[in-house]
C-alpha cells in the first residue's frame, strides 16, 4: 500500500478569490494537485500541463456515478 502525503494551503477565511491548493504525493512522488474554488474543482496530474476542470454540479454527478459503480 503506497504512503500518501497531503499538503494543503488553506485561506484563513471564506474562499472568495483564492483557491485552496492541495498537493498529493504517493510514496514521495507527485501524484497531482487539487484546486478547490467557488466555481470549480480542478485536478492537475503530476508532471502534466493540462488540468481537468469540473463544475461542482458535474463533480457531484461524477461522484454519484462512482458510488453507483458506473465509474471506477
């Protein structure tokens, strides 16, 4: 089982114009970066330039599909 390290930079107050950034590492290797904002949730895989951006509504639907076993 890999060891996961999580680093978060959280704003001191309600999220207005600053994203919450969470860096995720697996066995010391960068797995990716999660950014949480008012409008979207974004995932940038480690060592990649592209970002997967989902609205909160799309993210909620995706998580429901995962829960229902439609997506692994």
